């Protein structure tokens, strides 16, 4: 069993996270892994939401179940409760491996995916990035972007929570102490200067970047909220980590007829060279970053390996 504090104590580099996540996508594209659609339950008043996800990593030989539960969706962020767990099984020996708090896994996996999307889809000479939001996903967005795109020069942040802005600044300083963060208040102007826009904000954000604010060849990546539906519907090309998940969880980006744009390619296939990402330097690209459980499985398994090596966690006789 790996508790929140156990997982927090595991030493792992950003490049290691990116490598593990990329391998998980490539394994899925090769047909060696399984990533079924998630199950969702939500009460009529919308005060909570819960997910269950089952998957298999064929290269690591691991089967896992991830559960996710968020309570207090109508409350301010500091009053919400979020619990997520990952249970791993060795599909070669048939034995359980570990059960762990999956919060840090998700907090690392998602910005790592955004960084891979940026590496593959941004204009080749990208030099500027704008992050919208200072929550869990926004705080590591820039360090991961610099891991895959070290030539980025201008790092912009739009946020409305002072503590969140400070947290983003601290994370950037931890990983890249020589880099400067620019806090922007004119969102339209910042979006117009950015080669890459990452929308990581929560549902109550005032931010809503429109398509015509963006550079002609900009990449916009949706993780949470912060960009308008026009960025999808007026994009030259649409890439999704999963077209099926986008149809389920991306409904807030539908047009006036309730329709979503066609996905031109799924990102695992782009990484594997089975599909094209950016096909022209002048294209404006929209990318949808929804979590795939195979990335949680791969990264969770890596965490379990590191925890065992570092002497973390508690052995429990659950099945004895």
C-alpha cells in the first residue's frame, strides 16, 4: 500500500515521467494494450462525480483498475474533496503488485501528455507558451513543456488565484531556477503572442480564449477550461488523445447544434507515426488532452517499482 505521503516521497524526474507516458501511448498504438471507455456516475444535482477505469499494459504485463471520486463540485476549490486510487496486478504472475493514491500520478501524467502534444504538434520554431489556470494541472505545465521544448523563451501565465500563481512560480523555480515567469492580465494580447496555449483552468474560470485571438499557426491544448469552443471549430486540424473520450467529456465544446468537430487523428497514432499531426507549418491546431488509463497504469507501475527500490510503502496481508 502506498499512501499519499509515500507517493509524495518517490523521487522521479520529469524526463522519466515523459518517457513512461510516451511508451504507454506507443504500446497502445501498437495494439499491445487495452484502454476501454471509462464508466461514470453522477447525481442529478451534480454535486459529485465518480469514474472507474480498467486497462492493461501489454509491455509491462500489468492490469489495473483506477477509481476517481470528486465531491463538492458546486463549492469553491478549497471545499472540494477528491480521492483517486490505482490497484495494480502483475499479469505474468497473477499477483497483486500495489494499491496507491493516484493523485500524484495524475498530476504528473496530464502535463506530461500536454508536453508531448506540444512537442509533436506545435509550430517547429515555437518560442512562447501561455498557461491558463493555476490548479493541479497548471502548476507543472511549464516545467514539463520545458522538458520537451527547451528552446521556449517566453513563459506566460494567466490565473486568478494568488496562491495558485505563487505555486506555479515555485514549481518553475524548483525545476528551472534560471527561467522567468510572466504573469499576464490581458488574456487576449497574451493569447495572440503565444505559439502554444494550454487551458488547464477550472470550470469557474473567467478565461475564454477565442479562435480569432490566436496566432495563425498556434497550438491550443484543452485539459480543463479556459478556451472557447471556437478554438475547436475553427481549427485547421483536430487531434485527440482519444476521440471516444472527447465525444463523452468534451460536450462543453459543442457548437450551437450540439456537435463536435471530427477528430483528424488520435495522438497515440501520431506518436507511433501511423497518423499525421501537423501537416503544414501554418496550421492552427486544436488538441484535446483527456486522460487514458494506460498512462496511469504505466506511471503507477513505475512509481511502485521506485517505491519498492526506495523502501517506501506498507506490505499488507489483504489477500492472505
